[in-house]
């Protein structure tokens, strides 16, 4: 009984003063040795939660900073590659379609120094071809048919149904915003052409061909809704 009274008193004092209080209490009249009881109060829990929240926010800021650094590095590499190519994205798409008739859904300049455009062409049945075009002279270097799955190709064709602007025309339009190093069909929401240039990322409307800044988290300002 005495031990319970002591512990209750100590706990009340801890709640008033905050923090953790170590209390020593006997077991009563049986003569057993004292033992230590820790009383942890809300103040300690709040401090721990605050520390955790602060660490999470710092980690998030560090991740955002790392993403921005990666984007800057990619942009610098794109500028370097674009400065050494004489064949535009639109030229590469035209060359790929001459070799493999179909619908071009993307073209990307390799960033490994090989000076090669990789163009994806989709046939009417959804079969995809990866066509490599020299960024130096526009010659087709290879044409590899992708037999793994044609569902993605069919989805791209469905997204482009009714479009007035093809990949080559979109690349030409985006060239007004810098040298195009990648053009791709972005169908994560209302479909648009997404272009990466040496001056940023841009959307090109499938119907109007209008070029607007690309925002990952804002798709509401597209003119083709």
C-alpha cells in the first residue's frame, strides 16, 4: 500500500514537472529490496515525436535536393549531347519511319556518348520496333522488333487516336524551346507529347500543337482536355 502511494505521488510530480522521473519504492512491509520504476510522461513522448518529425522533414528536403541535382546533371548531359549532333529528333523520326512504317511514339538521344537516336515505332497491331538512328548522318543503324508484349503498343495507339500532331511534328514544335533531346507520348492523364529540350520540359498538344511548360503535378491546364 505504501509503495502504491509513493508511486502515485511520484507520477503526479512527474506530470507537473515533465520528463522522466525515477522512483524508488519499497514493496511494503515484507522487507523486500527496493526496485526502480520509470515513469514516462507525455512530455517525453511529445519530444520524441518532434524529433522524429524533424528528421523526416530533413530527409525529405535532402531527397528533393538530390532530385534537383540529378535533373541538373541530366540537363547538362543533354546540352553536351545536343551540341554534337547534326540530326534533330524530327529527322531521326522521319528516318525511322522510312525504314519501319508505323507510328512513332518516342525518340530519345542516347546520353552515353554514342551519338545515336533511339526511336520507338509501333505497327498497326501494336508490335513495337526499336530503331536506332545515327545522330551524325541520319542513317538507320538497326531495327529490332520487340516481341515481348504488344499491349503497351496498342495502348499508345489508342491514346493517339484522333490526334492531329504526330511525334515528328511535336518535335519540330518543341524545337522552338531549345534543342530537343527526347520526345515521348505521355498518357498519364490526358495524353500529350512530352518534350525534353536543353531549356526545360514541355508539353505539346496532340490536337493543337501548342507548346506549354510541363508540370509533373499539374495536368489541368492542357488544351486538349
